[in-house]
C-alpha cells in the first residue's frame, strides 16, 4: 500500500471517529422554572393613585413591563366573589388577565370562594350563597368555577386559598372533610369539563403538616401542590422546608410550587400603617432585611426549587403593595417593606433573580 493510500484511510478513520464522538456525546440541559411569578392583585388600585414606578435603571416604566423584562413569566391575581371594592372582582380580574396575556405572561388565579380574604383563619362563605342547601352550594361552586375558566381562561387556578382548615364555611370546614372534598371535587370537575388546558392547584399554607393534609386529598384530581412559605409563620429553617417538599414529591407524584412567599428589604416603613414585619426576630438571621438580603433569600429558594424535577416554581406575594396611598396613610400598605420596589418606587435588585 502506498503512503498516499495510508494517509487517505487514516483520514477516513479519523473523520468517522470524530463523527461518532459528536453523535454519542451526552447532551446537558439546564433546568428552568416553569413558574416565575409575582402576585400583583393591588395593581388596579395602585394605578388609580397615579404614582410612577421606575425600573432598576431609574427610568419610568409600567409595573408589568418591568416584571416581564426582569424574567417574570406568571402573574398571580386573587379573585373574590362579590367584594365591596372593584380591585378583585370578576370584571377587573378578567380585564387584567387579558392585559397580561397580551404581554405574553401566564396567569394564575387564586380563587378565594369568598367576598373577602380567605386564609387558614377565615373562609367566609359568599353572601350570595348564604342559606342555600348543600347540594345547591355544590352546584354554585361548579357554575362559578365554570364561569371563571371559560370567561377568564387562566393558565393555573387555585380551588380555594390556603385551605388548611377547609373553605366555604361552615359546610366546607375540614372538620367535615367529606363535605370539604365534595366542594373541592365540584370546583375541579368544572375545570376539567370546561378547560382542559388550565392546571389545578390545591393550596396549603406552610409545610410542616402538609403531608397529612395532602394524604387526605389523595383521591382528588388536581395537578399541583401549592404551598405558602413565610419564615415569620412557617419556620426559619430552609433545610426543613426542603425536606418536607421532597417528602411531598415522593409521596404524591405531584408537581409542587411555592405559591406565596416574600421577604423584607428593610425593617423601616413608608406610611403609618403597621407592617407585618418590623423586627430582626421575624426573619432568617443570615438574610438581613436589606435589598441584598431580600435578593439572597429568593436566590436560596430558587436553589431549593431547582434541585428537584417535581418543583416547578414560585410566586412572590405583595411585590406591588407599595405605599400608594401616601406616606401619611393609616390605611395604606402593611407590606411596603417587602415589596419589589423601594420607598422611591424604584425596582429592587431582587428582580434580577427572575
């Protein structure tokens, strides 16, 4: 064999090996969170105040635009049945959802099945449903939920908000768990019957006893376990949070998200309404009440969420709730020191974590 032929065959072999190595090389992928959300339920009221918001470059910019540019992909909104104010009523929420969708943002509705706040301490039945028989109450839940998913069409829907103790009291109190589940079933059925694209969340406040709660709900057809996590109420050990979330993932084969969380960037205040958090004893020691501490808290939560394929994301609560009624208001914001904009309404560094 001539030298030129040897060189020719060597080149063919080398090319073949190189090609095979390219084909067989393992492909690495980086997990991203399905939901990177912010609850902006007060936005309609805040807009009416006329205050101007600024992005991180200190340029005037609408709140939703700043959020989207930062990487937020989901907007969470609460929905009340017939509230005294317009902020969380059906038409206001419907219009805001349409606006979010036009911006390319997904939407998550927290349906309270109440005319006002619903949480573990209260689940007040809507006035319109007072005094009706239980079978009619179930039908009302179905029809109301059907109206929501057909007319508003959210990407995600919570059947109730923080329903540790049940919802729609007194009939839906967890003390009568069969009735609680019957009402949940009708809400779930309405979603499945009328909008197959909307994913269903069951929302529990905390994580310590969540395994028992969701074991009791194991025969319901929902998609996502939603948890609230606030260090002030649900424990300051993030390792325990992670352990309990891992336990939920192992036991129930559901996607899991932190549907509410927040953290202060300061312990001071910008109006005369008492704030939820005002002391170092209420926060996690290693994450100070500073813009950097707020950012690092969310960064740590993201690390926890990225470590398990069943964990799909989080929503930041109260990010929009600045002191929009003025710094002398006694009926203003109890959350302005946990918002995503500082006391000059400039976007905080935490937004870069999205």
